[in-house]
C-alpha cells in the first residue's frame, strides 16, 4: 500500500511534465509558422556612426582576488603630542581591516562585563542565623499559623529563603572568538579614522594640568571634539597624575589593562605603536592556530620615554610621581624648587635666544607654583581661592578664612575662657594660662606673616615670567600686587614682634608672682631684646611710609607728559628694589 501511494503521485508528475514538453513543441511550431508571413529582412550592414570593437579577453588578464590574510593596509604613524604624521607602516588586513561584526563585539563586551561582576551579595539562611531552636508557639490551639523556631524566614530577624549567595557570574567565550573581537574593535576604529598610532612614549615633561589641557585642545582642533583613550605600553606616571588632577583618570590605560569595551567607548583611541604590537601579538590565536605566550621577552616590546629623559627636571618629576601618596604633597614643593634652580642655572650658561628665554620662564613658573604649594601647606587654603578672596576683602579678613587660623582662633577663645574662669579663684593660674593664649596669638601672626611673604614671592616670580614673555601690562599688575603684599609683610612682622614682646612680659609677670628670680631675669632679657627689635622694625616701617608719602606728593606735582615718560623707569626701579 505504501508503494502504491508513493508511485501514483510520481506517475502524475511525470505525466504532467511530458504533456508540458509536447505542448511547448506544438506552440513553438504554431507560432513560428504564423510569424513567418510577417517577418522582414533585417539589414546587417554597419551604421555610418557606429564603430565595432572586437572584445577579446585573454586568460593572462585575469587578476585573482587576494584572500584577506594576504592583504595589507597602510597606517600613518604620528608623533605625540603634536600628532604630526611621520611615516606609513603596513599592517596585515586581518589585523586592522576586518569587517565590523556587531555580534562578535557584543559577545566580547558581555563576556568582559560578566568577568567584572563581583557576585558578593550574601544572605543567611535559617541554618546560619544564631538563635534558639525552641518552637515559638504550639502547633495547634492558638488559632494562628503554625511556626517553628525564631529563625524561620516568616519571622522578622529570621533567615532569608532563597536569598542571594556568593557566586561567580563569569561566562565562557572561546579564545579565538575573543581574539577576533579585539581585532574587530581595532579595525572598526581604524576604518573610521579614529585609531591614532604614535611612535614615541606618551609622557609629558611635568604633571601640569595646564600643559595637558593645551595638548587636548590641540587634538580637538585636529580630530574634532571628544575625549581620547590613551593606551600606553607602560605606566606613564606624569601623564596619569595630570589626568587624575583633571578628574579624567580613566582616559589612560596600559595595553594590559585595556579591553574591548574600552576601545569602543570614547571618541578616539591614541595608542603607542609598541602597545599595538603587543595587543595584536597576544590576540591572534585564531590566525596562528596555536597559543603564543604573551610574556616572552623576544615578543613583548618595551619603550622607555627616551626623548624626555634629556629634559631638565623630568627625572625628578617622575621620581616625585612614584613616591608614597602620603609624602607626595610634602615633597612636591621641594622638587619644584630644585628643578627650577637647575633650569635657571642651565639657562644662565646658554647664549641669548629662545631656548634660554623658555627655560628661564619655566624656572620662574615652577618657583611660583612651589610657593603656591607652600602657601597651601602653611594656611590650609589653596592659593587660587586666596586670590579670589583678596580682591574684595581686606588682608586681615582674608586671613581669618584660613583653616589653620580658624583652628587657632578656636583654641584662643577656649583658653581665654579657661584663663578668665581660673583667675576668679587664683590669679597665678589665670596668668599662666594667659601665656598659652599669647603664644597662640604669636603663632597666628606667624602664619599670616609667612602667608603674605609667600604670596608676595608668587607675584614676583609670575611678574618675572610675564616680563620675559613680553607681557608688560600683566607684569606691572603682578608687581603692584607683590608691592601690596610686601607692605603687609612689614606690618605683620611688626605685629609679630609686638606679640612676642607681650609673651615675654607675661612670662616676667608670672615669674614675679612665683618669686622665681632666675626665670624673672631671663624673661627680663627677652623683654629687652623684643623691645629693641620691635622699635627698630617700627622705625623702618615709619621711614618707608614717609618715603612713599613723599614719592606720592612728587608724582602729584609732575605734569602728565613727564609722568608718561617716567612710567617705565619707575617700574624698572621697583623691580630692582624688590629683587
């Protein structure tokens, strides 16, 4: 029966096909006979304006298509940080010119995301909770639901039923697929012109945020707006420190830290040539069909920043970046001053020219930055915040906003109250506590004095750098700020000497109340010395004020034409005097 059912349809199909061939022959014969009476002869002569070309193709003209593994592409090698093109370099097409496979990239990104999941969520079951195993209430008779012990998941404070436990979320992905995803991501960036290969080490001469910001602005002019991922061969501490201070620390990774997701995130990828070599070398198992050990010394390349090693101060900056973070800020100002003095001494040995001028400007800027760091360490307030406050407030009002001054003010208030309370019962005890109050006031004035001195030095160094850079108007403004700070220095020094005199007098008073003649004599000598120093400083300040007042009167009497001609010599005289 089965054979009958199968053969019947087959006979029907054969019959239909045979009928179709017969009908086609009949139709063709019929239409040929009917059309023959209407046919016209077709001329085969060549038209007057037509040209006949013989199309011949030989076997030797055939160009076979090369497989992808035999093709090469040319990549431009650039110079960092200018991104100036240097030369072309060929790479295999299956490294940097693969077609974009969204499915492969998606699998790699999911694989990396699963690898980074911690899976540390943990809850305790009823068997891990501490508590009594006594049954909470009787099984029957209470009219309520039956319960076991207090560790039951149905009670507050009990265990958790089916809660999360520590687990590994990592998934599996074939090594060959993952290597293909790496090269696909690089090829995607390369085909879009967003893979910039640099020949030298991506390191900067100093951890300056201003310098790095200028570099990024230059890159945006060349390549368009957007952030760049900097893939380096080794750790570049100066570059990393500057990026961290700019709150952009995620923009630099070594070739061992980067992954496929990082290559696809930011606007462009700037990679060192040797770092790209190492990445391609360790992600080509699907091409070589064998695992290559990525840590073999003959395969992995290393590239120290040789161009920067000759820069004066670069070694000090690198050593500073590698110091312990707890000691970093304390050693930063000293390192800046050391590098500035070295650069200034080297500049003095050069002949007059742009290189000498540039090194001198760099030395003055480093000195100014070192003084700013010392100012922040001394007062607890960054120098930039101080400059923003000094514009609208008096110097004493600005000093009261220093964190260290505020801490000393609090201690002075507390100890003054204690001294007043103790004086009600014992005058000696109250006077002894007042010595501490006077000494705290001296410390407060010392901080103000050093802050004014450091700020004056900052303005003076900045003025020197601006003068060498031919910014005369800015240099005059900086000199005027330095002059006002120097005036504050003189006044604060006088107040500090007077405060030390008060401390010596207080010690003399306490020694007299104690009938301690040895200490009284020593305190009397301190009073004499402090008095002499204070009187000498007061005479110096008064003489300076008189000189400035006389100079102001003379300038008021000079006509405007003469004043314009004398402006530059007066500024130069002030510079020399401040030096």
